């Protein structure tokens, strides 16, 4: 039974997106934030549990990468309507997703780079602060600082994925 828990936690990120969007749309922002935070935390536990109990799989790695992208992009679409500057993060995240798909198509490798994992956490924090800023203006500055940090990390992620692919291509 424990071997399924990491993939269930990962799938919850995808499943939670419509609920968060609907709650946000109907101005149930507090509940949307709680679900977003809980869902974001699953990103830590799915990989930890998989490694701890030696139940990692190629499917789980792919599902994790896809769920992170869907979760981030879904939440950014929602928040970009209120905070237009987040359209930049949305665009960069879509570029990263396209690069990752292309690299997987070319190399069949699903391994995430460390900077990509850090970027994802900063992106999740930016999104959570964005949700809070929707009803509390005191968090707008914090969200903007996280947005700038996330944008820098997104740009470094793009560069790192391209450099990593180029090095692999040269080796082959």
C-alpha cells in the first residue's frame, strides 16, 4: 500500500487545481489558500516517501514533473487575472514546460535540475503570497519580492536546462 502513496500525493496536485480555481473565482480565497498550501506541501512528501521506502519509479518522476507544471500554471493563470505582473511568471513557466517536454523527447531523461526544484518552491511561495495579497494588501510587497526572485530563478532554470541539454548532446 505504501508504494502508492507518493503517486497519490503527486496526483492530488493536479486534482486540486480546479477546486482552488473555483474557490478563488467564488471569492473563497482563504479556503483556496489553505488547499494550495496543503497541496504545495505534498510536493515535499511525495519524493521523500518514495525515496525513504524505496518505491521510486520512472512513472512517479514523470507524474511529479507534470503535476508541478499543471499546479503552477493553473494557479498562475488564476492569479494573473488580478496581478498582471504574474503573466511574466506564467509565460516563463510555460517556456520551461516546453523546454522540459522537448528535452524529454530528445533524451528520454526526466531528471529535474536542483535549480528547477528551488524555482518551483519559490514559485509556490509567490503564488501563496499572491492569494493572501488578494484580500490583504500588506502582502503585495512580499509577493512582489518573491515574484522577482522567482523570475530570476525561472530565467536561470531556462539557461541551465539549455546548457545541460547542450552538454548531453555534445557527449552523444
